[in-house]
C-alpha cells in the first residue's frame, strides 16, 4: 500500500514493477496547470474577501473577476479552480494544442475536449448571468442530475453543481455589491 503522506507535494517518484522491471513515474499533488490555476484561485479568494489589502499598484494589475468553476477532486485529478471571463468559457479536457479557455487537466475519458460552455454576460440590470450549455459532448452535461438537452441552455447560479463525464464541477460566482 502506498502512503503518500510520507512525501511532499510536488515531489517526483519513480517506481519499478517487481514482475516486469518496467519503471513509471508520478508527481504528487501538482499538475501542468497548477501555477495558472493556483494564481486564479488566489485572485478569486483575494477579490472575494471583505477587507482588501491591495496596494494601488496591485489594484491596477488585477483583472476583473467574473467568478470561477471549482473542479472537484476525484480519482482522475486534483481539485482545480478555473477563472471565468465575460463571454463564452469553453470547458473541456486539457491537451496541448487544444484551443479552449477553461481547460481541466484530467485523464477522465468521459470528458470531451470541448465538453460544455458557460456564457457569462450581464442582464439589463448589470448583474452577472451564467448560462450553461452542452458542447455537444459524447456523455452529456448534467445539472442537478438532469441531462441538458440538445441546444438547451440552463441559467445557473452560485453553488450550482454540474457534472461532465465522471467529473463534478461547482460554479462560484462573485458577490455583487
């Protein structure tokens, strides 16, 4: 049995199969997108705290926050926080060269390269509106255990849980003032 608590996050390990002598390596707790997603998570947290500690220089360099999706940790990958922007946020499996703007690093075969889209816009009162639609994908997009139909668009809000393949995702919106 492997006890990962004996190793540090980010540490690379190499194992050798006692049967065939084949070697394989793993890296604990980090992903190719870790830096990007960690920066987004920190920015999301910073922008949603009640007290701001930003200096004037930091305020000018931060991008506007439109919320994020939180990809729940499961057998395929680690928890990831992916920032959203105004317009279409195309969500899918990360692969080098895939031109999507919300990549999830996973080996979940049931997550398509372009699985679904969240469109972020403003309503007539200036409030943010989040609309989810399927890619179309091979396995579907589920909201509250109901599959989205072809061309169906579903307005979602803070805390909405949706599933793409075997991966669960939660929408985290910003608090409007």
